[in-house]
C-alpha cells in the first residue's frame, strides 16, 4: 500500500482484497482509483489501477460483434464448492480430463492448441460439486492475454502434464516462466492463503496438484512421476491418472474436498426437518456468520444466534455467529 493514503482508500483496498466476484472487484478498483491520493508517489499504482479497470471492464463486457475480440466469454463466475483451473502445456490432456470428470463436451484434439477459450464444468463429489475450468495451454507460442484475469476466481489449480511427452520438463518450466510476469504463482501449500496489507494486490496464488495424465501409455507411472518430480524439484502433491483406463480419476474429488477444507452445512427452519439435499459450503474455520451471509444478507445482518446439530456439538446447542462450523453441521438461524 502506498504511504499517506486516506482512510477511504485504505477501506477500498481492503474491500478489493476480499472481493470474490469480478463485478465486485471492478467496483472496488473504481473506488480505489477515485480515492487514491493523486501525487508522484502513487503514479505507478494509479496507472496499474487504470489498466486493471480497463481489462476487467472489457472482459465483463464480453466479446463484441465486429469488435477486436470474438468467441465465448473469458470470465467464468465461480460456482459450486470451489473453482479449480486446469493448467498445462499443449496437448497434455486437460480437455480429456475435463470431459471425463465433468461430462462436458470440451473439445479433445490430436494436435496442440485445440482449446482456445475457458470452459466450465462441474465435477460431482458426494452431495456437492467442484467447478473445473478447462483452459487453453500455457505456452510461449500462444499465451492468451486474458489468462490471469480468468484465473482470478480460482481457488486452486491442476497442473496437467503428459509424462510421456519428451518435452514435458521444458514445457512445465516454461509454463512457470510465463505465469510469473502475469503474477500467477502456483504453490504446493493448500493452506488457505490470506493476503496481508503489504502483499501484491494483484497476485494470484493457487494451491496446485500435479496431475500426470495418460498413465495408460507409461510402463511404470509411479516411477516416472517420481523421476519427473526429482528432476524438476516441483514440490506439488501429485496424482497419476488416465482417461483411457480410468486410473486415479476417482481420487480427484476426495483430494479437493480434503485439501480445500470444504465444510458442508445444512440449514433448517424451526419446527421443520433440515434440508439435507443442498448444503451450503464454506471453508474449514468459517463460522455461523459466514453461512448466514450465504443464506441471505438480511438474515446475516439481523442474526442473533443459531441452534446447531452436529458431530461436535450436542443437539440443538445454541451458538453465536463466531462459532466455527464442522462438516455435516445442521444450523437453524435465529434473527
Ligand atoms: N492414451 C491416452 N491419451 C490421452 C489421454 N488423455 C488425453 N489423451 C489424448 O491426448 C491428446 C490431447 O488431448 P486433449 O485433452 O485435447 O489435450 P489438451 O491438454 O486439452 O490440449 P490443448 O487444448 O491443445 O492444450 C488427444 O489425442 C487425446 O485423445 C489419456 O489418459 N490416455
Ligand atoms: Mg484442450
């Protein structure tokens, strides 16, 4: 944060860090631009804010007929328990994986650069879904200018690699080199990332799972995966899969559920049985107050207490808004 900023700017920046949807982020960016002190020391940040506003405005406006950009939208609104982006070199099997896991009709090609635009799809896991976003390859030959913007709502990434491709080590190195100037960092840590006041405002930090594909073509997938990890030094947790024989595919949902710390919360109305069909999802550590916000903003504002049924509480226990929830909890919100 620049020095000598007004409380107004400070608040706008804090809101920006918390904003989850592209629309909210754009609104916060505009407010930051309006309230930032206009002097030499902030010129760089002002310019950056302006370019981010322009980028996001254009992305949200979508492709225009006769405009410079054509094709589907590059903004994918997060849905389900979390959004997870598929990143990887050309032809590594991202779209095949997407199609198998989500039932999407993501185009699979014999040749690299088949996918050109983001494609969302839902991976079902028990009674929730994860949103997987298929993406074009990350390669120096063609890097979509909108990629970082599209990755913004993602909570995590799958780094999809074909270990049978002799160029895979170089390609994955290149992918990291290309993401870095776009301020996208892949990390092996799946602990929730909480940005501090001094952290890069526009950084995107994605917990990453290395997904080795096409294992049906490898003689000894686990050994080749171990060699790849040793050679590259990439510390990501890893999973070996094949869309041909199905290896490993059923492990992805449980991995995401566990590592993203998903907590399912069921709601009930006083005197009625709980709705066990559609849970709200929060992250481990989130509270009754956070669920209330998901149910309804007004309920959240007027919340007095909640009654809770769950594995870690006695039935009907009265708790406050700061009570942290556990997976499977049933809550009754009282205003
Ligand atoms: N044997 C085998 N082939 C696979 C597997 N997954 C993908 N393929 C093949 O690999 C090729 C590329 O697959 P895609 O899913 O289009 O790869 P992609 O990463 O989406 O490619 P781009 O969109 O160009 O980046 C296709 O010929 C697929 O049939 C797998 O698990 N086993
Ligand atoms: Mg593809």
